[in-house]
């Protein structure tokens, strides 16, 4: 391992670190570029690539980084001895610096010649180390070494002439050293070359010559510094070229891994294993989030501060929806970054891969993210705490897990929910309060620092700044707009904001156009910092700029935090698992640990078994229930609207005519619909009855709410086949048209049906009359009850109307007006004031009872009338047309019940079973529905056990893979 000093700048690997920030980076020597390793080995005096390099290499690069970026300013004009001492001091300091330069250049010349001589042979032996890919293909290194075309790789390496061009001009260096030697000799000899005096004209002329010599010295120093900068830029370009070639070679290797992985057992990458654990935790019960202390990088910042742009630069793709000043990030987005052969993105719950090299796929991805965000936001809200999980893979991407949070706002604008500001603060605090979370604090450099809100929030969550990385965005605009660039220096040194941080970075994420590509933004960022006076004047250090250095630093901190905390978190979940298992053993010792999904599958099978039981109901049972329920539904209409109006006619012809007309109207309009309603209700009741019977057979009561919901939803969705309505109407019409009673049993059955119906109606009528007149004398005497005034009037009216019926036994159904007047006057004579409406209402019930009593008496006579009916004898006493009517009604009920039973067993039961399956499938896909219907401590405990076991197992697998990678 190579450890870089506090202010060292390694131009070979461009990994720059400052211990002032509290961060130290370790770079494996094997991971350096070939050119970098060659330089380190040459200047460390160590030719063995397996041994660590000497610190001389670090000192060499440190001295290069400390070269003055510009010549020092000349001292102000002044005379006397003080000026001479000041001038001598400046010259001595310059000489001391140039002496260091001498050693560097001499060392470069000697070591560079030897390096140029052996570079070609060494680079052939210094191919990239593929040992880090052993976790994918254990014996892949040897297979790959046989397939790589070494001659082609040698041609891609620099030629000797190109390396020689990178070395300085040694002739010019010799001239410069001669000049410096003379300058130093002059200083040490005691004869100052620049002497200020005005004693004579000769001396004045000499001072003028020395002043000219001074300006010439300055020009030479500037030329020397520019030459060194040009050399440095050449090295930089060479490194970039080698880095690009290395990236292409890694892509080839990853593509070969990707092809070979399909022929072997699939192994997940380290970062994917870790991301799965975080996904499980995000889906876990909200009460458990306080114990989720696994590291992730939390990206926070003010709205429109450039959070999303920074994340896109790290992911190397414009993957997030963009807006002009409006809130676009409405929910947390977890992005898992990993290296892969192709630049793709995919959601955890979707199999579609978005090719990030194609603009149409990028647009589709941004649209999908926006849709998911809006879908996660509940009605009446602006932001959501629901996490969207996204994975991004590509060549050269640093492995880490980032969470992009909604931007912090200071004011709630029109169209936002009133609690939007508090909700965003709550979401941000929930992620930042994790003691192992790395906080990436994004601050807009183009606005006043005093307007920042997020810095106060971050300082509350991490007062010591041990896990905070501060990022200043839009530095190009800040440099252009700020009158005092030193203000930027104060920010990146942590002296302006009241917060501490682990590191400070300055980045540029574009010119503000959403159409810019990532490559053009990178070029613009590098060009800006190369030409920026912030870097030139030393206000910013090289390792503090560009998003590339930022991503390297964040990834290093992330994995450091993961290695330090993951085993401790695994122990926490292990203890939680033990506590949950103990609770289960004590409370549910004889039950299996079934989670909500497993319980749902068990309940689903029980419900389907209960539905299948409907097909086992006997036809006799179906017809009996249907016939009984149908008569209960239509009996009132038959008695009140068909039988009574027809029975009050004077002859049999009128009776039959009235009956036929009313039956036809009833069949055409109401009867088929009533029959289907009865059939549907019967099916529901039988379904509910079977479910209730199963409930009593040692069934789990935890399914009660689910079964009731399934039953209600299935019935709600079930629609009776409308085509059955027309065929049922025809069948019922034909049944009612048949008047022929063929045998005595049918006649007796019709009489029995008629008697039962009339007795039931008579009983109901007597109950109504009893309620109207109140208790009789016996009930009043035994139960100490009295009549109300209204009941007293009703009783007097009833007695008067009873006398009228005894006098006119064949009275019609309605009272004449003079009869009403007579009854009222008779009651007034007994001091009973009565209203005519009350008289008519009482008469209706009394006449109904009188008529039903006569009909029952006539029914008894008709028991011996079948002989006369069969031979068509006409006898006024034995004209039993009402018996024929009831026989027609009874036969219609039997035929209708039989028809409905066939439709139920052949069609509707199967359709209901299909509906139940569809409802169960829909409920199974609805997580919220299952959570509402299957509840209880037993369910929650089983869910917790399952989650904790899964998390612990995945964490242990991740830790094992992490140790292997070490």
C-alpha cells in the first residue's frame, strides 16, 4: 500500500488527500496504472513490483506540488540598508527553491533515461492484475492471459520517442543552472549585485543595469515555471490516455465475465448483496426503522442546490426528471451504483433494463421515475416517504448506495400541502439520524451562504462532522459572481458555515442546460478547474475539485463505514431474532410460524373448499328452499292483488277472467325478476351457511375478516345471467296457463296449500285487529292492562261494524257513504267521536277477517268437490275456482324452483366459484388489503421473525463475501 502525505499530490494516480480534512486514503499499488507503478518503482529505488515503494516517491511528488504557481511579487521600492536585506532575503529564498528544483530535474534526467530504456520490456510484464475478478471466474486469469493479444497491447503503448518528448529540455536546464549558480555566488561573495545608491552617475548606471538584470531574471523564472507546468500537463494527458485504455480493457474483461456467468452459478456482486439488505429493511415495519443503522450515503441539500446533478455525475447518466425551479424529487430514491460491462439501470421490482447510452431509454427511465414518485404521494400530500429503489451499473462506476432525498425548502408555495416543509424535515432527519449514514451535504455556491437551510439541519444531526462530506456546487457561477473569491476558500475550509465536515469538495455540474451530456459536463468541469484562478492561486487544492475525486472519496468513506459497522449490525439482528423466537415459543408453542402470505394461502384453500361444497347440495334441498322463499316473496301480491279482487266477484266467469288478466300482467313484469332475486339470495345464504359451518370445524378464527370480505366482494361482483330471464318468463307463463288437475292427490295438495295460506293470512289479520282495539277483558283483568283512548274508539267502531256484518253477511268489500254516516251517528249517540277515515280503515280489516273465514269454510266444502270438477258439474256451492287458482300458483312455484335449481347448479355456482378465485387473486396481490384482513400479534410476530431471519442471513452472506474480498 502507498500512503500519500498530508499535502502530497500524486500526478501518476491523481488520488489527492488532505489530512486537514480528517481523511486518509490508501491506494493498493496493484490498482495503479502501469505508468504510475513504473514511476513509483523508479523513484523509490525498488525494482521489485511486489514490494512496497520507498517514501522517496511520495517526497518527489510532494516537492513537485509545492512549486510556486506564479513568481513572487517584487518588494515595494524603498532605499537604504533595509531594502538591501529584504532583497537579499528574496534572492536567498528563490535560490533555495531553485536548489530543490535542481535536485528534482537532475533526478528526473538520470532516472528518466534509465526508465525510458526499460519501459517497453517492463510494461509488457506489467499487464493489469485480474485477481480481483476471481470471485466471478476462479480460473479466469489463466484463460484470459492466453487470449490477450500482447502484440496489439504493445502497439497501444507509448513509443520511446513519445516518452522522450515528456522529458524537459536539458540544454535549457543547464543554462538555467548556470544562471542560478552565478546568482548564488554573487550573493555569497558579499558583493550584492543589486545595490541602490545615488552618490555618482556611474553607480546610477550600474543600478540601471542591475534593474534590467532583475527583470531578465524574472522572465527566466516565469519561463521555467511555464515549462514545468507544460511538462505536468503532458504527464496528465498521458495518464488520461492510459486510464481510458485501462477502462476499455476492464470493459472487455467484464463483458467476458458477463458471458461466462451464464454458464456458471450466478453470484451477486458485493454491492448488490448489500443493497438487497437495505431493500428488505425499507420494506420492514416502520417501528423497526430505529434499529436500521446500516451505512448508506444520504444526499441532502436545499431545493435546486444541485443534489440530483451531483448524483447524476457520479452515476454518469442523466437519469432523474428535471424541472425549472419546481420540486422534482418527491420521494427518496435509493440508487445502488456498481461496476458492470454495460451502462444500464433497472428497478428492483421490474425486469426491464434501461440502456443509459440511448437517449430514448434515458427519457423512458426519467418518465418512469416521475410516475413512481407521483404514485407514491398520497392524495392531499406533496412528498412521500416511500422509497424508490434503482440500480445503475456501468464501466468505471464507483460502488456505493446513495439515497437522494427531497430538497429542503424554506417556504410552502401555492399547490403544496401545508405540512410539506415539516414532512421533508422529518424524512431527512429519519435518514440522517442513522449514526452510520454518510451525509453528503450539497450547497449551492452561486447563492449567498446565509440563505442555506440544510447546513443547520446537518450540523444538528452530525455536530462533530465525523460522517459529513460537504459539496459546493456551481463553483463556476460563484467565481464569476463573487466579488471576493476568498469567500469560496472560507467555505471549502469549513470556516464560513457553522458546521464541521469530514471533507470539503467543489464541483461543477454543467452550464444549467438539461440537454447537456455527462461527457460534455465532465470536459467543461475539468477545463474550468484547469483555468480557474481558485486552483491557480491556491484557494482550492487539486484533490478538492471535480466530481470524480468526490465519487472516489465518498466510495472510500462508504466502504470504510460498512466494514466498521456491518458486523455490529449483524449482531443486533441476531439478538432481535433470539427475542422474537423466544416470544413465539412461549405464546404459540403448538403452531407453525406462518407469515401473512402463508396464512393467506391457507385461508385461500379453505375458502375454495367451502365454495366447492356448494356443488354437493342435493337438488331436493335447493328446490325446497327456492320454493319456500319464492312464495314468501310473492304471496302478498297473490292474495292482495289477485285472489281477493277476483274472489269478491259475483260469478265464476268473472273470477276466472280477472285471475287470468292479473296473472298475465304479473308474469310479464314482476314474477321473473322476483324469482331471480330469490335464487341469488338463496345462493348467497347457502354460501354463507357453508362458510359458517366450516368455521365451527376447528377453523382458525384469524381468517374470519378475510372470509367475510371475500364473500361480500364475490357477491358484489356476481351478475346473474340475464338471458335466463326470458326463458324463465316463458316457463312461468306456461305453468300458470294450465288449469287441469289430473288426480285427487293434486287436488288435495292444492286445498292444503290454500288452507295454509288463508290461515296464515287470517292469523295476521286478527293480530292487526287486536293491536287496533287493544287488550280484551280477560287480558286486562289478568295482566292489568288498559286500552288507550284511540284503542277505545277503535273498539267501539269495531263493535258497531261487527253488528253490520252480522246483518249483511254477503256485504261487499267497501262501505257505502250512507253506511259510514249511520255508523258515525250511532257512535256519536254513545258519545264516541269518530272520523270517517277511521271507520273505513277498521272496516277493511274486519271485512278481510270475515272474508278469510268464509273462504276457509268454502275450502273445507271443496275437499269433496274433485268429483264434480272432474266431470264439469256446475254446482254453485262446489264451484272451487279458488282451489284451481292455488293449484296453478303452486305448480308455477314448483316449476320455477326446478328451473332455478338447474341454473344454480349448472351455471351460477361455477361462476360464483370463479368470482371467488378472482377476488382471492386480487386480494393476494394487494399488500394493504392482506394487512387489513389478516391481523393480530401472532401474524405480526411471524412477519418480524421472517424479516429478521432474512436480514440476518443476507448480512452474514455479505460479511463472508466482504472478508473474501479483503
